[in-house]
C-alpha cells in the first residue's frame, strides 16, 4: 500500500484546486515560511479524522475553510481527498484504489466518503488502524512530534513504535477485555449478594407463593363462574331480544299493511262510489231506456252481468293498481298520461299490462331490464304465484331464471332442447355430464349414482313455493337417459395479475363532480384495501359511471383527490366502449396487437380463439362487430394487461349467458382487487365482498354479501331515509 495522490480545495490557504501526485521514492515539499507546507500535513490529518481544531492550528471548525484575501473571495466549503494504491490488499477492502474524502461547509454540514460512498468516521478509523496512517500514526509526524521519537521518555517512544508495529489494535482490545472482566467480576459479586438475599427470603416466599397459587386458582374459578353466568344471561337476553324484535317487526308489518289498505280504501272509496253509480246508470240504460225491453233482453243483460263478474271486472281497477304499486309505480302516478312518465316508468306500466288478468300464456322478453331490486323481487314472487299460467321467459338475469324457471330451453345450433330445472341446474348438469362423458373409465352405474346425488342436492335447495315444489318432483323423476349434454361453447376468461399490490391501494378524498348542472358526486370519500371486491350502487347509473371514469383517469373531478398505491396497475372496461373501436378499417388481430405483450399473429389468433373468435372471424373488421363481440374484445384487452386492479362499469351488458357465466367465474377466482358497477343480482352476490351505495345524502359502506345487504332491515331503513 502506498500513497498516490493528494487533492486539496478550499482548505486553509489552498484557494485553488491543488493535486499533489506522489511518485515512488521520497517526495519533498519545500517553500518559504508561511507558504502552506504544514497545511498539507494538516489536510492529511484532517481527512483521516482529526477532530481537534487546536491540533490543526485553528480556533473553530470554519477556520480551516479558505477565508479569502483582498484579492480573492472566501469559499463556502473545504474538501480534501487522499488516494492510496491497495493492489497488495493490505487494507481489507475490495478495491485496488482507495479514495478517502472529507468535506466541510460553512453552515456546519460535513461528511466522510470512501470511494464516493458516504461513510462514518469510525469506519475510516477502523480501516486504517495498525497501518501507521491514522491521524496520530507514525507515518504523519507533525511539528513538535519528532521530539516524541527522540525523547528520553520511554512511554512516549513506545506509543509511537506500537503504532508503527501494528499492535495498537490488540492493546486496545486487551484494555477492553480487562475492563469487561472487571465489570463481570463486579456483576458476579452483585449476583452473589442478590442470591444470598433471595435465599434468606425464599422460605417466606414459598409460603406466600402457595397462598398466591390457591388464590389464583380460586380467582380463576370465580371468573369462569361469573363468565358462564354472564354468558347464559346474555344468551337469554339475546334470545328474548330476538323474539321481541321479531314480534315488533311482525306488528309493524301488520300495522303498515293495515295502513296501506286503509290508504288504498280511502283513495279508492270515491272511485268505487263512482263505479257503483255508473253501474246503476248502465242498468238504467239497459233495463229502462229501451222502450221495447223484452224478457229475452233481460236474460241477456243478466248473463252479461254474470260474465263481467266472472272476469273480475268489478275489481279490475283495484287489481291494476296493485300491479302498478308492486312494480314501483305509486298511486300519485296512476292518473297521469303515459307521455308524462319517464322511460323506466313506461317499461313498468307495459309490464303490468302484460301481467294483468293472469293470462293463460305469458311471454316475457328481458322483463327485469329497467327494474330496481324491489320490483324484480316482487315480479319473481308474482310469477311463482301464477298457478294456471304458462310463462315463457327470455332473460340474461341468472338470479331471476333460478327463481322462476321450472324448465330451461336451450336453442343450440338450430336445435331446441328442453331441460328440467333452473339455470344453475342446467349449467352444472352440463358440466357434470361433460366430465363423466370425457372420463371413459367411469362405469354406467357410477355415472348414475353421481347424477342422482347431484339431482338430490338441487332438489333439496328448492324453495317452498308451489312452482319450486313442482320442479323438485320433476327433478326426482329424472333418469340418466334423460340427461343430455349441450353443445354450447363458453369463452375462456381468466385474469392474472403480473404482481401483487401492496397494502396502500386506493384513497379517495372529497371527490365532487357536476355534469350538465347536476351534482353527480358530492364530497365522496372512502378507502379501498387490497383484495376488496367492491360493487358501487346508486339509483342513478350516471353516479357509478362518473366515479369509475374518474378513478380510471378518463375524466377529471371538479374537486377532491384520489391516490393509487405505487404498486397498483389498473385496467378499465367502460360502459360505453365506442372510443376503442373508432378505427373501423382494422381487423380483430390488428386491433388487439397493441395491447398484447406478444405481437406474433399466432399468439393473438390463439387468444382470440379462446374468446370464440375462430378461423376467419379474427379477420373481421371492428366496424361490423356486435355489442357482445366488442365486450369480448374489451375483456381480451383486460386479460392481456396483467393489472392487479380491475374496474368494470356494467360488465354483463351486451353479453350472452355463456360469456356472463365465464366472466363471473373469472372474477370470483381473481386474486386482485375489483371495483365495479352492475345490475346483475347473481354477479353482485357471487363477486362482491363489500358494498358501497352512493346516495344524495352520503355513503352506505358495508362489508357483506348482496343478499345480506338487501335483507338487513336497518340498512334498508337508512337507505330509505337517505334517498328521501
């Protein structure tokens, strides 16, 4: 190891950057008194850790920084570096060249550096210990230290030569060891004293310990008895509370029903009076106004009256009012014209028109579209209560199909097949049949047994309604030969995040947004945790769409902030995807290519094939795609993104049941976080673990399932208040 170079800038008299290159042999620095020769030695000692300003011939630390002259301004800092050749590895560091640097600024800030990396003074001292290069080492002999070597005092000479021979480290360690031994001996003496004192007290402590153990045992028994008594008391009180609450609820329902009936009676009282007067007037017209009224005319009139009564004509108005109220059309709207109603209200009136009179055959095409949850629930109960009607339903609402259907008709490649059971039974039985058929080693009897167990499970889940009971009986009669497998194809949907998100996922604070003069969002705040699958609910779909668009960065909020975690990546599927299909000249392969990590055509074709775009369909222009095909393309885009946060705005819109089912399963399996808005009951129930409903008067935020949310009377009462 040898010294190669000294770099000095701003230290004492060195106003300019000065480099002193040290060659092999002896390098001498000469100059007149006051030229700065000693400052070089001081600089070396300073960079090696000298802390005493007096030793550096100064009064304060800033004295070492060039203070200026009448011709030169003062400098703001001092910097000294020394460079050593360490090719022999004498200094235990993995560098052939070692550069030690020290800086000091006038504001007092300072630092040490080894090869450009910041270091501590202790590190530098340990690095050069026993090398003779330390600030007090024999290699640096400052003014006045020569006398130490030539001194008659053997102790002073020994200090210098110990540094030179490299035994200082061991002497320091010896001192430390001796000190530790002395401390240990003193500790042992104290421990012995403590042991002696404890031994004197141990007998008394044993007696006390015995009493304490008995006390603890008795106290624990007392606590157990008290806890058991408290638990039993709370159980009794809780059971009684439930009973009382149930009784109170039943009474409230009865009172509400009576009030509703009374209100209806009051409102219809005048109408009934008018109908009676009209009936009497009609009778007068029929029986009295005809001059030649014969016995035959009287018989015919009575027959017409009887037929009118059989058709429930006298209560038609009341029945119509009941249908409208069940679908959410209040009595205040019953006298209005259709032109005065909103779009959703018109749909409900048309549906009530179809239901009126319990028709023999009822055809319903997507009857749940435009209905709220309460209206759908009423419609389900109404249809299940029809005893003499045949109902044919076309719907994508799986929850509705599961509730009302006794049979499923599958239109499959031009063929129509009918299956006993609801949608879930049809779907799961198909999956089971596929599994059994594909497994050729299964014996017929084993297949039969598995199918019978499957049928029994579904039969046991049937509700108490007459319609469900009928379905149960039909299921129990099913045989293996009756079970057929559908050829219907399902797209492959799977979302795999490229990385896991951290704990801090999303924080929303006071978001507000006004659209067309209407305040859609008003100081909305919430926090989303990693793994949450949140559904946003609102009576106005624009609220959900606006919130998701802001979080996805599509639009800006008027005020408020939202912060995504640094480890998150988001992918968004909007309700209106038209902006993604503006370039009508591209085919599906070219459309998907920018979103794919692998741009080879074979990979993209294979991916589109899994989404049921096979063969030449991958060359279709995006301009001719249907709504469902566009949504499948958007799902492909999201799958290729690898995002750990997915945002959906009504994802089931435009999709067929096969695609909805596949998407539903994929989101259930997804390991990341999901934020979505939806109307599909089954979708929300199976995917969401947290519900946030945005009302004009604030948020309702609940970690629960959708069914539990709807059945929670406290929450529903609170919502009624917040929407009022």
